C-alpha cells in the first residue's frame, strides 16, 4: 500500500511515517507534505492508495484538498486527523467520503487498526474490480462502478449495450437496503426477499452485496413506470419484508440517468439515509423528496443532561439509565426534526457523560477512545444505532471493577476506611490504629502497593468527591467543603485551586 502524509507539524509527520514503517514493511511512503496545496500536487504525481491528512493547515487545509481531489476524480482512501472534536469538521469529512477519522493525539493501536481496515478494503476492491473482458458479469461491472471509483469506458459501454441493452443514458433506480450490525446474518435473507418480490413485476435488476456499507443494493433498469414502481415498492415490498420481525432493515430509493452516475447517486443516497432516524424504518427514504420535508426547531433537553450528570456523580445507576431512556424518548414524540440536529444532540449528551466521568477521575475513563464514539454517532443511520452508542457507554460505566489482585487485603481495608471516613478528617494514624499497625509500616506499604503516598491519595480522593458535589448538586460552597472533609471553606478553596487550577466557584460554572 502506497501512502502520502499531509501534516503541517513535522514531529507528527515523522512520527506517522515511523509508525507506518513499523506496522508493515510492505507499506511504501510515497511522499509527505506540509500543507494541502503541496499535498494535492504530490497526490496527483504519485497516485497513492491512501492519504493521511490533517484538517487545519496553512495555505490549503485538509478539507479543501479533499474537495479538490474529488473534483478531479482522483480515487484515494483517506484517513483524516484532527485535534478538533467538532461535529461540523467530522460531518464535512464524512461527506467527502473519508474512510477513517482520528482525533489527536493518535495512538499506535488506533492508527494500526485504521491502516489494517484500509488494506482489507483495498484487497477486497482489487478482487471485485475486474475488467469485463475477463469476467463478463453484470454484477461485477455494477459493483466496480459503484465502489471501485472507475467509470465505464468504451469497451464496458459496448458490452452493456450488446449484452443488456444499456447505454450511457439509460434510466436506473437504485434501492439501498441498510442492515447495519445485522448485515452478516441478514444479507442473504434480504436478497431472497428481493428476488421473490421483484419477480412479480418481471423487472430487470441486479443485486449487489455491499459489505463495507452493511447494505444490499438493488439496481433496476429498463423500467418504464418508475413512479408507479416507487408506490408499489413502498406499499407492497416494504410491508412484505417487514412481516419478518427478525429482519431489521431500512430502505432508500433514488432515480437517475446514465451508467456513469451510479456511484455519485449511491453516495447521495448514502448521505441521506440518516433520515431513517426521523422517519423510522417503515418509510422509505426517497431522494430528492426528503429535501422537501419541513422540520421543526429542536431544543436540546438540558434538564435531562443535568439529571444524567447528577446520576453519574452519585453513582446512581438506576437514575443514570432512566436519564438515558428519557433522553432517547425525547426524539420519539412524533415531531419531525433534522437528523443532523438529532445527531448533534447525541454527540453533546455523550460527550457530556464522558467529560463528567473523566473529570471526577474514574480511572477506567482516563484513556477513553472518544473518536470511536464520534464515528459511531456520525455514521448512524437509525435512531437505534444512536441509542446503542449510549447504551454501550452506560454498560461500561455500570460494570463493576474487578478487584486488583496486586493490592493486599490490608491496603484494600485502608482504602475502604478512607472512602468511608474521608469527610471526617481521618488521618493515617487513625487508620493504622484501626488496623493494629504502626503508621510508619502502613504508610510505607501503602506507597509501595499504590504508587502514591497516603496523604496524596486522601487529598485526591477528597478533591474527586468535591468535584462530584460541585457538578452534581446545588450545595453551597461551605457545605461542599464540609462534605469533602474540609472544615475551613477558605482552606478548601486553596487546596482545590492547587489541585485543579480553578476555584470551586469557577469550576462549577464551567459545568453548569
């Protein structure tokens, strides 16, 4: 696989080059550039398989460079890097057909996984994109035009004309059946359903398995009654397929002319499939009709978010799950909202959960892979997929942490006493007395096993509890100080600022 890197920070650029070389010696660095303008020239010259690009760069940024590549019909796989976890940047990147979206700082595992995914896609496309002179099958040609990034040359056009009476200006209908995470178990079943039902109309069609997009695509051609067929499909086919309760699928429909318009129209339909979030899977997403849908303004349910914050801070799993359900039901009241705005609400809600969890210092969230959640939400086509992302986070949150075998029973008891009496100003001497140990021995052993001295541990624990109270309650400052184990509010404010960089009142404002 030949790779071009476009990144303005030399340290990051060289780091990526080294990671790629370590990941697979067969990967070739075709070149590296410091901005989008130079990157565009380099890509045109070298025609790589993959481009890894930053978004924010001088002269020409990554998004503008990708626009130029698209305009010039230069097919290439793309991994976008960004220090901005902003919805709009990600949305624009996805619209441009990027394959992976990674947030800085980039981990070795994330980049390795992205490279492996791209390599698998390239291998699959190489198998499926073959010359019709070699394998003259309609499905192979359509699949190559749909995903291979090629256009129908004169030989292909002649073959389609001679074999199927199709020319460059023939009319087509493209139907997309999106199966999501159920693709593997359901794609064969949906193909059988298509075959059974479409026989009723004696239609000419081709069925394609599009595994990278978890979809089955039906291409109908030489049809003279397109509008009648659309009504028949919505009223007959969808109802027939929906009778099978085990078959979870949603559908999209687009009409176009010209064999070389297949790929662009498929991409247009893909981008509009998230209307399923609003319409539900009983209604087919028909383009361009969805552009005429009148949507209502969507208000973000801040009250539900506040309840979620409180549930997180108080470790109340029942209230946390209830706030999650209330949030999801907020979008199930029959109102028609923009799917983009709904996704933005889910991004905001999930990011709020992640940030609160990290802020109150739950260890399991210190290395949370935020970009994975971002990708899930951005790629969601159904409301269920959006909800499942929240459920996945909640399930991790509610999992009980396994006991650490490396910590002795004595130190576990010492920690338990800290957690129980931290708000009463308990000291190392008092805990040692309760455990029938000398303070010197307990302090030494605590540092040895925990990697932190006792005084730092209890201070950090009190600060964590103070953060929970500041975020999750409306207690007055002196009450927060008292419940955190500090009798003097002024001293508490001093310690809190030393630990966080903010006064307690400033910290609370940031999370309200």
